[in-house]
């Protein structure tokens, strides 16, 4: 029996693992193949001389070969074998076929290299471009480009910025190469660019998905005169009209949103987030979807992306209580108590009888060392809404603790 040969190709969401089997020892470790579905087929090919097969067994690794798991056999021993990934990410595969001469190899040991890699990513990035602003620096026109991009599988430089001068329909790169997902870029506008200019952000994840933001359009003034910079107040921001959502798209978004909430209620946050990313791709103006996504991101320990999602929700609905409350939680976790207090005060500006928010603002005041403000907020929490007895009880406990601390505190030297 001679050596085996491993080949790979991507074909309609199906991986091709071709093995010319005689000695039945596959080798090789190709680059990961992007797959845009969590359930897909793996094709394999065995030469006629090795038939009939007694079994076909698939092993996989979710951690780059550190550990291996037996996925199971192919019942009919005929290509393809179907694989359902437990979630998104990088997977390695190892196929063992057995005929009358024996198995192609023993089971892969921890640390063994896969025969085939696949990067499973079923959801595209979510990206929104924020309103543009023009300014001047050192006599140069600057366009401030700000965006938010959310995806679980972004590489180190996933963002491309481009522009087109209207009415021409030709996009040009702003930067020669992709850039990091910093959320901000200050573009020095070329002297020959003026008039209405559209800007967009394109984000590509490691799974091969590419998402374009909705373009933002700004009327740019001409190049600056040698005498000085053009005044910042001479600018006009224009947004493209919203693209209406088709009835099928709206229905699919609603169905996916409901699925996400069911996953949330079962504690399956990663699955819920994946559904919501698709929802906001279909309905980028749905603040509830962004807020729910942010809540789930916070629960899985990703406060930075949670804050980005809360900010997107607030862009569409600035007074949204759940998004303001969630952003306050993130700010507190980041020790940015000033920002947390600002979010909570925005809630109280619109809902002054919100007892829970008064209590949360008191907690922030404690972190800021403002005991007087904390007492005031806790006291307000006990008074504004008698229909919230649990909040009232918690606020009174906090007041009792503060009173107890004050009675037992003695300055150094007494």
C-alpha cells in the first residue's frame, strides 16, 4: 500500500477532502477554507483500489489541534459526510477510512495537525458610518470619519475606507491599505476634491464576509486659500435617503429577532448575537435589535463591543432607557463614572420618577466619592415611585449602611 494524498477545494459551501488511499496515511495542512454556514458537507474521494470501505470516521478539533473529538462516522461510507459546527470559529478535520487492509491511521492525538482547516463564519459584520464632520488643521481640510463595526471574527486590519465625488459613480480608496478597526480616521482631503462627496466603510471578517456601510454624503468646500483656513461652520451634511425595507426582509428580521430572544432566554448568547447581527443587517434602523445585541455582548464579557452596540441604538433613539442603562453599566465597569452618570441623568431627565435609575446614580456617586450626592439619590429612590417596593427597600439599605459608616468613622488622630 502506498502513500495517501490530500487535496482541498471550496465548492458551494462544501469542503472537498480528496484522499487517494492505498497506504491510507493522509498528509498536508492547507490554509483554512471559509465556510458561510454552520452545517456543511465534507466531500472525500477514495480510489477504486481501496474499495470497499468498512468505515469512514471524522475527527475534528476546535482549538488548533490541542484536543481532538470524534464527530462520528459516515453511515453509507459514501461522500459527502455532513458536519454541524458547534459554533463559529476555526476547525480542523482528520478523516480516517478503513478497509480490509485496516485503518488509514490511528485516531489523532492531542497536538496532531489537521488534514483540512475550515473557518466557519455564518454571519457578516455589522457596520455603521456616523455623520461626517469637516474641520481644518494646519491649513488643511480634514474630514473626520467615524464608524462602528461589530463582528466576532475581525482580523487586525479589516477596514477599508473609500469615497466618490458625486455624481460620478466610481469609488476610490481613501487609504492605500486596509486599516485597524479603531472607529476613527481623519482624512486629509486632496486639494482637487470638492463638492458633494460620499464616504463609505467596508469591513471584511476572517470568514470572507464583506459589509459596506450606508454611504454618508457631505458638501465639501473648495481648497483653502493661502490666507488661512475656511471657517468650520461652512459645511452641509447630507444623508442619503433611507432605503425602504422590503416586506420579506422585514418579516425575516422579525423572525430572527424572536429567535434571538428565545436563545437569550435559554442563556445561549452567542447564538442570539449571531441572529441579531443578521437582523440589523436587514433592519439597520432597529434600535431594539442593537440594544438586545449589546445586552448579550455584555453578558458574555465583551463590554467594548457592547458599548458600541448601545451607541448605535442611541443614535437611532437617543432617549432609549435600556440602551442608556446598559451603557452606564459598561462605563462603570470601565471606571468612567462621569460618563455613567451622564447616561443615567439622561434617563432621569425624561423619567424623573425612575426609582431604579436614582439608586444606580447613587451607586455611581459613591464610586466618585460624593457621599452627599449619593445620599440625595438614594433618598429620591425611596420617594419617587411607591410602586417599586424592592427598589425602595434596596435604597433604604444603602442609606442605613452609609449612616452606619458615618457613625463609626473617626478621622486619623482622634
